[in-house]
C-alpha cells in the first residue's frame, strides 16, 4: 500500500514527534546537563569514594549473579528442551515469574526470608551470618530479578539446532560431557551470550529489589542505581547525573551488543533474536523487489 | 564423567556412556534446577503469601481495602490503562513507520526503540525529570503530578506494542492491500478493514504485556511522582512506605494482589496468543511475545 503523501507525512510526524518528546529529548537533555560544565565535574563526582565503592559493589553483583544464572540457565534450558519430564511445564511457568513480579515485591520477599523476623533470619543471626542490609541479600535480589534471561534466550536456539549433531557425536564415541562442550555449546553460544548480556544489564540497573534489602548505606551497601537515587534526593545533582550517564552508557552498550549479537545469531542460522532487525531487513528486501 | 578407568577400553565404553550417563545426569540436573528455583524464587514468594495471611483472612482483606491501599491500587490500574491506550495508538504508528516507510537513519531509530528496556529504571525517571521537572528548560513541569506517572509509564512501556506489531506487519500479505486499493478502497478504508484487523492480535498482546509491566513499576516513578499518599502514590510505592513504617503484613497483602494481577496478565497473554491467531500468524505471534517478554525486563522493574 502506498498511502497518500499527506497521510505518510502525518504518520511520520506522529511517530517521530512521540519518540522525540518521550525518548530522544529527555536523553539528550540529561547528557547536556551532565556535561554542561565540561568533563571535570562528572569525572570528579564519579571518583568520590562513595561513587567508586558503588561501582565496585555493582560489579560484585554482576560477578556473582551472572555466572550463577548462566550455569543454571544453560542447564535448565538443556533439560527443558532435551529431556521430556512432567515437571517441565511447571519449571517453564516458574521461570517467567521474575518477569511478572514487581521488584518491590521481590525485595519484600527476601526481607521476609532473611530479615530478623523472617523464616531464616533468626537462625542466620545466631550463626553470625549477615545477609540482610549486606551484599549477600543484594546478590540474592540480583539473582532473582535476572534469573530468566539465559534460559529464555537459550531454549529457542536449542530447539532450532536439533539433535542430529549431538547424536552423531555420541555415535562416534563422545560422552555426554564431550558432546556438550564440543557440539552443543558451540552451536548455542550466541544465544547464551545474548542471555548473558541481558542478565548483566539487568543486574547493573536493578533498583527496586535491591533498595529494599540493602538499607542503602553510603559507601557500604550502595550500588550505582542506589547511589544515583540518593545523590538526587540529597540535591547533589552533579553526582546523580554523572552516575546516570555511566548507567545510560552501559545501557547503550547493551543495545549495541544486542544488535551485533542478533546479526551473528542470524549469520549462524539460528533464530533471529531481535525483532526489529528482522523487521528492517525483510522490509528492505520487499521494498527492493 | 570424563575420566575413564584405565582398564576400560574407551571405545567400547563411550557409546554406552553416551546413552546411560545423561539419564543419571538428567536426574541430578533436574534436582539442582528445582532446588535453585525453589531457593531463589518460590521460597521467597511463599514467605510473602504466608506473611500476608499472618493475621488471618480478615486482616488481609482490611489491608487490601484500606483507604490508602485502595487509592494506590486504583491509581495504579487507572494510570496503567491510560498508558496502554496511548501505547496502542502510538506503538502501532511507530511500527508502521519502521516497517513500511523508508527514511535515512531507520536502523538507528529502530535500535533506539529498545532503549527503555535497556535503561535502568532509576535513570529513566531522572532523565524525564531533566526535561519535564521543576528545572524544565521548556517550562513544562509535571513533577509530582499524575501526569508524571503516565509519562514515566509511557516511557518504560514504549517498546511493547511496537515490537509485538512489527513482525505481524512484516509478514502481512501485501496483495490483500493491493486488492483492496484496486477495488477502490481509500488509504483509511484499507487500514481500517485490512491492516488493522491483521495487526490486532499483536496490539492486544503488546498492551497486555505493557499493562503487566506498568502495574508493578517502581524505579522510574520514585523520583518523578512525588509519592504523595492519595494523590500520586502507586501500589509499589505504597508497599515501600508500609515496609518503612513497620506494617509488613499490610505491605505483603498488597504485594499478593499485585503478584496475582501480574501473573494473571501473563497467563492471559499466553492463552491469548494460543487462541487469538491462526496458522502462520500464531507462530509469529508466539515467538514475538516470548521475545518481547524476554527483552522487556532488562532495565529493571516488572
């Protein structure tokens, strides 16, 4: 269909206007505000002891939560796709739960498990293990919110590649472990990598769940998103903007990795992970034909 | 698993290992998966449900129907409904422009659509405040009003409808539209009678997911909404304030309501994509929805 020129420009105007006002202008504005007085102030704000500690703690969250969820994710995806079991449907439904639950509710749930009045709280206290208002609870919150990504990205790739190569490997004498490392993992690596990128991005930016269980103590239990919120509330706008820019740049890197990963996966013959990429390339070919 | 005893010839042992070992491995793996999910997800959620009922059903009901809790819940649902309506309109238009229109920089615009999914929610709120807050350079200060809530929710849910509609639009048979045009249908009639009905399943799936996400949103609202009880306090913020004032069972009760609503939306979406479309379109829709669900939570929030 070729709409009339006014209709086409009208639609373009609405789409660009909406995106511009909602997305582009605010993002441009925060970059402008951050670098209004040059590079000095934001760099200074990001090298304060509290800021450095917040960055380190955020990286610790990533270092613990991402490997755990990656190992779990690949194993769980293998079981869901390769082994029939009555419990698979239940596991599949539970995996989606962290996507549906408010982060505040996730924070509260951990509070009720590990808090002083919680299920495990008193016995942990007796054992002298500090979970709540300390990094272990924050790691648990990060694991909870980012749990589904690797599973969700790996399952469709596993379904796509089929089992022929794995069967061939095992016929040729490879054991289960060798088959996994030499055949399955190389075939699904882009799907897994994609899941890891999403998991990392989610852990880096998590705010709601972590804010409940951390106590948000400056220089102790403050991740970068918590640092941003607190700086803003204390009218230290320079630090808030600088922290936000660091997180925004990480988000832009995530987007970049997502679109590169999408293209690699497509080149590998796997399913195309990015809806939009597919949309564009297909429409281009149609347009060209 | 990888070390064969020296006395066993590896060649004859290997094929057997390939068949037998995964059986044992699968049982062990299953156990570990179930244990991990139980410890990380199910046990914490059970604690919330248990705590919400700690004072009995009466106390649960009183907490949920209390004035402030009810006001927050109504505001949350009302704002979410407004936001999905806005999304349905603009999301469809943006998807159309991205698939059918040609303009320089289309790839960049398309990649940018996912930014609200990738951006941490606290940054999203702060970003909106720089342009629409008290220091607004264009004199448009909506901070601490209900408009701010709608604005922030529109920001974080932007990609849902766009991404759910795009693949359907791509797969659409253009011959239908050409036939309509050659039979004398104008641009708007073609849209209303041919394009729109074909995109409807995507739009509905998109707004259901956006609704579920908007219900539980917290991070992007905390700085911009002002969190004024009975005015701009949404349910997630209400839960936080109840925790801080020591009313944990009250917080749990409202949490259970939010939890039930979000899970209900997920169930409805999956029932809908299975029944709401047929043939090839269903496959496209199922894959799309799974993908959108998977991408939607990167920046945080649910």
